[in-house]
């Protein structure tokens, strides 16, 4: 392709809304253009990148026997109601775009396709002889993000590869899950991404086991905790660790003491010579359900720790399963309570806060469901709020409180915590961008949607399912986040919009134009994806654009063109190799072949 035919419009300054480098470079390079908040047009350069990513994905999916199809973006609400997720995705998390057609039927724009694919499997699969089956698609998805940001990283419309597998038993599901894990690792390696596989929370999709693939990047929204020995890595939402030991506290009797104005753990400890590990704190939430009143929740955790709301929500979903799907977990707004005759002493709450403080509050039903994190439950003596303004309490043990609690792990693991598998090792933190997620769904959806098969023994059982997603458009931007410098992008050869750019230093010089045309033709004949920059621009402009676009190899045809001299340079190195034009293909093609397979770029030329 010729640059003059490319509709190449680059910017010298990033737009104001572009907060991270990859977003800035993609906009400046003319790869994407904002149409609305969280909605972007993929311009010709970006579309070339996405097609190459998709080609790699297709090759690896086909290699493990997955069959490609295309599912509808519009999905009937009835399917989602059968799985119990309609209210969660619309009224709860609110991430699904929902609409009503002219016949009054409710529909949603699919953020995911478990319900649709399971309903198809229920219609098509009857016997164990048809299993296993794996189906995948590359399609546009939609999410009504509260705060779209970072370009393609968190948009309202995006391209995704999602695959679904169906199995006769759990063992076969686990086997195929392992195959998909290896396929994902190959995909990311071929795309030139540095990826960390981590244990993950399954979220609204559900399932017993899931694993995320995180592209390591400072701009990542997720915090990954891992051990140096490589034996453990998990998203912080899921991570487990050993907390620091608590400082011993000897309490001989239950006693209140004055703490005027000391409404924080830090203030109480400073004033009374306490360690935060000797205290507990109380948090109030409301668990929201589609039907019936919200459940008030009181959570107790050691004073130096923080509650992991994802772990807490998952626990409540299990404990309150008879109430249906948990729509949301929200902090209890204590400012609404005084209107009902109760002034909560915020900052001085204790684990035994009486249920009557929430009686009569609209939308709440019953007394507190009381959760105690293990860090607090293991304390034999502790300091807590006395449920009276400006007072705390020394408690010699939990039995004294005379209340029923559920003990659970609801704390957030932190960098520096000791590892569960080796207390001598500690967790370190890495930022990551989620580019893939695989799940063992079990029989959650097949049971709900009646996707059953006839077994070899003559019985009928729901199918075992897995699902596997890759954010294609997010992956492309994550590559830029990992591969850029002060001058622009540095694309891996395997997904670069072009592998080589031939730059004519002076487009008005006939010798330069002729030699550039010859090399352009030779590279195309050798099946090299090449761009010819023959624009009538200054050489400096062309060089800056080549760096900005991040094309991996640059061939410069300049002042030595009359005697057949050219320059060869990689985007990732400063070194320039001067050589005769006849040497270009022997020098370049072997290196391109290695890099197309996902090998790292050469250190120099």
C-alpha cells in the first residue's frame, strides 16, 4: 500500500481525554477516532492490526478443534431470565444495554453469550456421542460502562473472541480447559504480549474455577499479587495470603473507656498505646436482591485490614442463595437512619451493634447478617467500638458478646503479605490489563436452560460447560501499552499494521523514487506486508510518522540511491545498517520470519 492512499492523518498532540500512553498514541497515529463516550471507530491502520490478531486467534482455536460461528448481538430477555441474570445485568450491575421492540418484547445487547449458546446446545445436542463440542465467535460486544475510559481498554463497544465448550463429564471439561489454557498462552506469545496467568474471581459469569491472563503494564486497572517462585499468582479480588501476626493484647475484663473525638483506628491507637492488630472495625452493607427486601450485613475485620467486597459479595451469594441472584452490595447509608429515630455513632460501632438500629428502615428486612473475618475471629482479646459516641471497649473474647457470627475470609490480600504455600515467601504487586479469561462453568447454565444429553447408561444429565474469552480490541491496545517509547508505538511484527515501511527521503528525486518503487515491488513479491511512503513531505515528517506508527522495519531510500545504497533500521533500535539494495531481502527476510512466529525483535540490525 502507498501512504498517499492510506488516509493518513496524524496528530502532534494527544486529545485531552487520553489518559494513558497507548490511548494517546493510537489517537495521534490515526488508528482510532472517538465517536462518542466509550465508542471508537477503527480506522484503516487499526483494522489491519485487528485482522491480524483475529487471524492468530482463529488459527489457534481451529487447531484445538473449536468451530467458528456467529451469534446474534440482540438477545431475548427471556433467556437471561431463565438463567437468573437479567436483573443482575440490568437492574443490578446495570452493564447491559436493554431495549423494548415495537411488539413490547424486551431485548438486550449482548455483553456475553452464555444463554444463547446454551439454548442452541439444548436444541442440537442429544447424545453423549455428540460430545465434546467447542464453538467460538469473533463479535462486537456491548457494555454500558459507568465511566468509559482509556480508549479501547474500557469501552462501551468492543471486539471479543468468546468460545464455549460442552462435555459429558467434569473430567473432560478440565482436560479441554487445559487445552484452552495452552492455546491462550500461544496466542498471547504470538501477539508479542508479556502475559501473566492468574487465579481470578468468576464474577457475574459464575463457575467454580477461572483464570485471567494479565498483560503486565503500569497502566493496568487490576492489581496482581504473585510470589517470586512462580507458584502463585492471583488477581487481588481473589488472592489469599497470611496476614501479619497480631500483637498480643491481654484483656482481663470487659470495660468501656473514653475516646473523645477518636473515630478512627489510627486515632484510638495513638491515644491509648495500641497496635492496629489489637483492634477490630465494623462495616455496614446492604445486599440487594430483585425480589424482597435488602439484607443488612455487618462485617467485622481486624483494624489493620481491609474488606474485599468481591469476596464478601461471593460469600453472601452463597449464604443467601435462596433469595436469588445478588444484584449488588452497597454500603449502608447511615445518614438515612436518623430519620427513623436512630443516630448511629459512626466511628464507634461494635460487633454487637443491636438489630433494632435498623428496624423500620425502608427497603431493609430482618436483622444483621454478621460476618467476622478470620483475622478478627482469631483475636482472644481486642478493642472495638462501644456503640456509644466517643467510647470504645476492651473485650476479653468473642464468647462474651453472645452473638452468632459467620467466620469467613473476606480480607484483601496485600503486597508484602506472606504466601499461603510458603510462609517464608511474600507477595509482590504487579499492575495488569485483563486480555483473556477462561472459566469452568460446570452445569450452571445447562441446568437452568435445560441443555441435557442422553448418557451412555441411558440416563439424562445436564452438560458440563466451559467458556473462554479474549478481548481482541483490548489486546491490541495492551500491545501498545507494553511496546512504546517517547516517539510512538513499537508494534510486534506479528500484529503490526505493516511489517516494513519504505521511506523516500526526497520524493522529488527521480533516482530515489525509482529505487524505492523497485524495492517496494520486490518486498511485495516476497509476501512482505509493506507500506511505501512516497508522499511529497519533508524527510523529517516521514521519519516522525514512521516512528509514531510503530512499523517494525524501516527502509530509507535517500542520497545514496544513485549508487544503490539504502539504510535499514528497526523501530526498536537506534542502529542503522547501510547496505546495497541487493542485500535487503537476504538481510531482512530471515529476521521477519522469526518475528512473525512471535520471537522478540532483534537487539539491532
